[in-house]
C-alpha cells in the first residue's frame, strides 16, 4: 500500500520524520510515543501503511506481534518496569490512522487503573451467547 502523504507514522518509518527509534527492522519499526502514558511508552508499527489490524496482511502479523513481544520484554528489562500494557485500537481512539501497537511500561502503584472505557454487562447468558455466535460466524 502506498504511503499517504499525510501519514505521520509512514514518515517516521521512512526516516523522513524524526523520532526516537527503539527497533528498526525490515517490516517493523518501533519508536517512543511523543505523548506517553508513562515514560518509555513505545509504538510498534508496520512499515507498510495499514490502518487497522483487520487490514494487516497475514504475512505481516507475525513480524508485528513478535516485535511487540520483544519490546514488551525490553521495557521490563531496560526500564526496570514490573510489566507492560500492550494494546491497539482500531479506528475508535486511534489518533493516527496507521496501525500501531502500544507497549506501555507498568509498575505496581503507577496510577493506571483498569480500562478507559465504560463496562456494559450482558442482559443474560442468552444475549452473551448470541454475541458469541455473531463473532464466530464472522470468523468462519
């Protein structure tokens, strides 16, 4: 997929936009987020422009996730974090429309609590199962 002129992350991956790169590989690049949740917050992105995880071609899934896994270990080892939070958004809350995996270093008592969105319970087991059926059908 061609790089959109306005894509910040494509510019970083191409080396045209300055960033603090922490991992530079053939298909993936990782760099520090300029608006970190905590210091050491890394964004792992495919070099090729893909907007969401469902858009990512299957051959790129492994390199992206392996890189995110390595970065998750690196923030623990390199920063003395006790763990990490690894996540990606698809469209909603995705401030840059280029797929990216957040790897955020975590320590007990760091103040990050739970998830940032409201929880909604299912009305009953039947409703929960109906959602499961819909997702299973979409995956088939």
